[in-house]
C-alpha cells in the first residue's frame, strides 16, 4: 500500500482522509475491508522514511489543522521505480490494480504499457517453467509443482488480458460513448 499512497501523492499533495477515500474507491468492494487507520500508519512510516513531508494546512472550522502530505524527491524516485517493477512470482493483484489506477490518474505511466511489461515478464517465466517441467524425469514429484506454476502463470496472463482490454484507449472511448 505504501507505493500506491506515494503514487497518489505524485498527482497532488493530499490529506489522509482523501487518500483513504481514493484508495477505497479504487479497490471497490475490496476497499471496504481496509482498516481506517491503515492509511495514517502508512503515512507516518513514509514520513519517517523521508519519502513524504507534511505540513499543517488550515481547513474547515470543524477540522482546523489538517496535515497535507507531499512527496520528497526520494518519494518521487521510489514511485518511478515502483512503476517499472514487475510483481512475480507472487503478484499482488490489488497492488497491481492500484498501480494501474494511480499511474493513469496522475499521468505517471500508460497503464497499457505497464500491463505489457508485466506480460513480458510472465511469458518469460512461463517459458522457463514449461522447459523445466519438460526436463524433469517422468514421475518426478517436481513436475506437479511445475505444472502448478504454469497454471498460475497462465491464469495471471488471462487476467492481464482483461486489464489490457479495460485500460486500452478503445475501451475508454467505448465507456465514454456509453455514458453519453
């Protein structure tokens, strides 16, 4: 979640309540289970790590001094690195989804390009797993594990196809036409 919060701050400085609301919106039903204090704990850790800074900002009368958080240069660098990372062998689907959402919202990267980079890595690993499975002697217990790896990679690749369809410019135009 830290990287997603940093990327949200790359778009604009924000306060914790707004970041929490944006995360919950981005995650849909999965965001409902988010602990309300989780964003604030994350912000405290990021500030201690020197990735963000905060300042008190005057707000509404009922919330007179709200903290507004902004990225430091180190935080900006971490966002740039996060956007180029691929998350296998243990991809976190929610984190990857947030990466796509915040990259698009803050215009940090093209979500379709992020999906393509992830796909290239998964295809490379799929080829490796398939070759390893073929190299195992028949009846080897390792074949079952390798088959599981292959099936997981194939499922992840199908999900990436769905992500690409959802984030492709043609999809966005179709969605806008339906809303009109």
